[in-house]
């Protein structure tokens, strides 16, 4: 419903009609278009509508209990791939509309980026505390590297624009994060 090519012409009336409810019901339950996009985005990130924080999801639990950095970052790459596959269409809409100057969607894009930053900061902290980082990196720099490498724009460029498979993207991401943060010799 909110594919990037269809968002501009999709109204809340269209959403309400396809759901079989009134526009007022959509407003009452979710809010306006930015709130609806955020709800769709959040569900896409999680992969379901369960009220389970990301930190308590099985893949994050596996990552934080991984025996070595290579395994942990492989799981983080798998998570980035899963989120990328599920959010590619909606995130491209949010970012495009924010770039076009829509103030409500600019705020939403900023929220999405803050949330991504929180995740990359937590991951960098875990890696530093558990396995150590390259000597020239601190946690802040490591979080920045993760933030850039896992950016939706990177996945979009490699998968959609360059024709990589999601498998190829995931493997590249795991290897690149490991080399950049831990080093190929210390990764485990």
C-alpha cells in the first residue's frame, strides 16, 4: 500500500477504504499519514506486531551471547539484511519525502535515524566490552562505522541499484563490519 511509487497518491481515505473502516477510525487508532508510516515502519523492522523490544528478540539475544566477534557481527549482518528486506520500500518513501521537504516526514526520518543510532551504539558497546575493537577505534567511532555500513541507502545501492542478492549483501556486510571494527586477525 505504501510502496514508494504509490505513497504520494495514497490518501488516508484510500487506507481506510482498503481496511473497511472510516478515515476517522484510522486517525483515532493510528493518527495521520506520518504516524501511519511510522507504525508500518516499526512493524516492518520487527517483522511482526508483538510487543517485544528489539533487544529481547532472538537474533539480538543470539548476537549478544555469540562466542566471538565474527559470529556476533554475522548475526548483526543477518539482522540488517532482514530489516532491509522488510523495510526497503517504506524507508525509501520516508527518506524521499523527508528530502523533498515534508516537515512531518523529516521528523519521522530523524526519528528512524535516532533509533538506528541507538542500535548501532548498543552493538558497538557490546563488541568493545566483550571482544575489544581495533586499537585505533573507540566505541563512538565503531558506532559510526556500523551506522554507515547498515544504512538503508547502502543496502539500496547494492541490492536494488547494483543487482546484488540479499545473500551477497549480508555476507559482504558481515565481512566488512568485522574487518573494520575487529580486524581480520582478531575476529575469532
